[in-house]
C-alpha cells in the first residue's frame, strides 16, 4: 500500500484547532470530533454521492443483522445498531443513479464531524487494490512459491469479548500443547518442515514477490494455469508481529526476482528465497472466495474508490467518511485533489490512527497504478446519524473521561 508520491500537508487554513468534543484513544492516537457542516466539506457539491450510497447500502445489510442494542463498533462514535436504522431505511428509497438525490439523502440523515487526531486534523492516506496473481493448484514449473490455506487449528479471539477496551482488536494463534494457552501459530520455516506441507498450500504462485504483495494487499485475483480465474481472500494470521520487516523483505525478494533469469528456479535461488521470506515472521493465510470482488473486514464486496480501510479502534465500520486528499485520477496521470464520500468497510494491520485511511481502488490495471502511487496527507470527516447522541466533552472534562456511558480510556491499545 506504500507508494512513491508524497504530498505536502494541506494548507494551514484547513488545520484550525478544534473546539472540545469527546475523545477516544487507541494507544497511539486520539480521535476528537469537531462539529462541522456539509458546507465545510471541500468539493461536496461536485461529488457523485450515488456511488457512496451504493456502498453504504451494503453496510446497512450487515447492520440489519445486529440487534438494536448492539454497538456497531468501539467507543462513543459508533452508536448502537438502532441509531443507524432510520438512515439505512432512507437509503433504500434514495437513488444511486441520481447523485443530487443521494446527496440530499446524506444531508438529511447525517451530521458532519471533522476528525482531529493527536497531531491535528491532517493525517495519512494510502491506496490498495486486488493483487494480480499467476497460480497453479499443483507445484511444478514456474509455480514454486506457496500461499497457505487457513489452518484448521487457527483460533481468532476478539478481545472486546473479554476486556472493555478491546476496541475491535483480535488475537490470532493456536492452543499450546498443554491445551491451556493461546500461542502464535507456526512460522513459514515450521510449515516447510511439515511432511504434509502440500496439504497446507492453497495455491502455488510463479512470483516470489507476489506472495508478500498478496499479504500486504489482503486479496488477489489468480489466473490459473488451466485458464480459470479465482478470487483469493484473507483468512487469518499466524499471530506474530512482522516487526517492520514487510517492506524490507519485499524489496529483498524483488531484487532476487530481478536477478532470476527465465527458466526453472534453481535450488539455490529457492533456498535464498526461503531465507529472505523467513525474515518476515508474520504470515497471512488465505481462502478462495466465490463472490466476484474483494471482500472487506465487514464481509461486504468493496466498491472501487468508495470503500476505505480504517482503524476500527476509533472509527466504526459502516461510517460514511468525507475524504480530502490527493491521488491520480487516471493511470499514469498527475496527482491531484481527491475529494469523495466513502464508507469504512475494511481494516488493515498498518492502518492505525484517527486521521488515517487506505482507499480501495479495485482489481484492474488502473487500480494498481493509482493504488501504488497514493501516499498523501489529507483530512477526514465522519458522517454520523442525526439520531445518534455524540457525547461532548466539557471544559472541565477535556478528554471525555467523565462523560458517563460514552466515556472511554485514552490508553487503549490499537490492536
């Protein structure tokens, strides 16, 4: 999701200090909301909000599965499922093809709040896409680089089920041999040491760097050697931190791939690849997806340039977001203002912070070109239902620590 284009921070006039509002923490950043209006959203009248409405409807389908009294996310800015019912009902009667009507829907059903992080209102925006893959179900020829299916003994634990400040974090692992402790799952080296390794492999890829790129992007479209196409989706992690090794390892593997000449991969090259890839101790598991599209954390098909990944410790999935950043509009084109309404429908291990979003661009060549080049500063606004009671801090309680039911701890870890 990283790219080469780094854009300077937005002008100072967009960075005024906020008035006090409720604050929610994730351990590395704070989210403070400043009341705003639709007139404050740069480019609001020029956007095609019908596309965002279509994405929001997909989130509403997931919210409909929740009981009224269930919170849809962490902290005071998520609200209960009941708070979103009226907006979701109105969304069904608004046209996705009539952008003016869709714009009125959002204006009538939501209030606008500017997102302010610990460092202020300017944050970081990146892009991601579906990673293209060439693959085979069997090892042979150029297909020498495995991606692994989800292990049967992999366990995912939602910390919010056990601790108050869980905030959407999950712990991945397996039961220890004593059956009483959760420990990280196997590493890549331990997988290769298994005698039944072939049964653990989902697909064999022909590019060693694609293994790591797939783990970074989270989903892939595989063109198989038999001519068929498969969607590959995230299915879990081994529970080990990458310790910042994802990008350095990728660069080393890409250097190896550039040196490799056409023809079969030699044994020494494969051994070097294994040595390099083992430096990234974290590992992602995958599964085949029958739905035609990338699937986000909310279990909805992501919408090109309308779905974003956020830190769900501070922003709830389903939340409409106004994004003001910079990105190319066309493949190979210049970086320019990118101002659109989007919906929080995904998360990512590197997406941490209050004013932080990763924009999904799709699964074609244009999406890849644009997604790789987005690394810009920008601002973020949350659209929350008018019925929702957003707790406000007072001068004597600037952090919202005594705001009653909506109070939250500032020291909650992000994951």
